[in-house]
């Protein structure tokens, strides 16, 4: 660092230059902070949106899975009832549709025999 005698500047000029550099550095710091905060907010917002969307999809998926599970549970409980009402010793799951009337099955289970049948 050079003294004011070596630069040929007055003390007021040096103070003015110092204040100017100080203001420039503060403005630069403020800009960098502003940009950093803006970038952080954009990234955080995107992360929050993604997290919320994932949770919503997981909740929907869980709801659908629970509904299917409940439906299958109810359906599996009706099979013994059908077998007791319509079955005999020769009824198997493969011949289930031949023995159980489709309208009765539809009324009890709310589905037709079509989705339940095993492919032949």
C-alpha cells in the first residue's frame, strides 16, 4: 500500500476513493446476496412442489390400493357363500362361472364374472 505522499492525492481524494470502493463492494455484495436468495427460493419452491406432488400421488395410489384390497377382500369372502349356495363337489375355480349365475354374481359383488374368470 502506498502512502498519500507517493500517490500525489489529497486526503479528501483518498477518502472519496475509499468511500466509492466501499459503496461498490457493498452494492456488489447486495447483488450477490440477492441473486443467491433468488436462486435459493426458486430451487426450494421447485423442491417443495415436487415433494407435495409426490405425496399427493402416493396418497392417491394408497387410496386406490386400499380400495382394490377392500374389493378383493369382499370378493374373496363371497366365494364360500356362492359355493355353499350353488356349488357341489365338482365345482372348482375353473368351473365357477358355469355354476354361479352371472346376474346373481353381479348383484352380490358389483362386478361381472368376466374379470374373475381364468383364461382357458
